[in-house]
C-alpha cells in the first residue's frame, strides 16, 4: 500500500541554525504534499504545501522542495527559533485528493 | 469563521462502555476525515467521507469502531465496547476537494479508557 517515510524522527538544532526534514513517498500518483506542525497538546496545522507541478516553494523562513522523479520532498527551516520546536509531519495526497498518507513525524528541538 | 469543532474535548470512561465522539466540519467542506493519534502508531487515518458517503474505512481497527455522517455538518465516531488500548487522541479534519485539498484539523478528543 501507499507509504510515506520521514526522517529523522528526532532533530535537535541550535537556535539560528537550519533544520531539514526529508520524506519519501511510494505512490507515484501522489500530487499534493502538505507539511503540518503540531505543538504539544494541539492540533496539526498546515504550515506549507507544494503541488507536483512545482519544484520549490518558499514562505519566509520555511521552504519545501520536491523531486518527483526520486519521490522525495523536504522541509527546510532557516534561522530556527525556540518557537519552531514541535512535531512536523509530511504527507502525500493521492490524485483523487481524498486520502492523505502522513509520515511518522519529526520531533524538532531548537535549543536557545 | 469557525474551524472544525469536536466534542467532547476530553473523555474518560471505563472499559466496556460505549463512547461517541462528535465532529462538525467547516461549513462548505465536502470531505471529512477521522484520525487516531498515539505515541506508538503516530497519526492513523481511520475513515473518510466525501459528500457524506464513506469512501474508505480500511483504517478502522475493528468492528467495535463505527462512523456515520448523517449530513454535511455532523459526523460521529463510535466505539462499542471500548477497551484500554483505544486510549488516544482522536482528530477530525475536513477539506474542500475542489480546492487545494488541504485538511483542517479540529482540536481533538483525548479519550482515556480505564
């Protein structure tokens, strides 16, 4: 079945450094890739997304890249801040737009 | 504009009892998803509906779990009988398929089965 693998499971960085989270997906028909941030005790919230017809998208300190050939996509956070500490989930959505498969999550710690 | 609404926010029950979780999607959204989140399994999709019709319930763990969506503004997830291993946070999410397909999550229901 469809699968999304996410690495690393835990990431610790110093404030101001960059953080990179990588995901791979198995369903070549996937065409929409959202990223969610979940703070402790709260709901997952969309922070950025990318569609298969785009290779890169940036929003202030956050960027996402997509390599459809390799079925890889990555989240890049620059100039990390303590408030970036959270669990980040990648996801891949099928062509019908119905079913979203989530990665296992990456727990990011930003040390002040 | 109200987001996805879930109730109750917390539920503590004893093993064997029936539990009903409720969800009101964002007005105008036509897809609704139920997820379960635990430390061990992460975020699992249980079932999703499109235009009130269940499309895929392959994630529902057992026959003890059932979900309904009688109209576009309400859905329930029922567990009967409940077991301690059902303890988790249950999220409901909704999306507009004709749009980006982005899912918006509710605040979740934290279920504890003793």
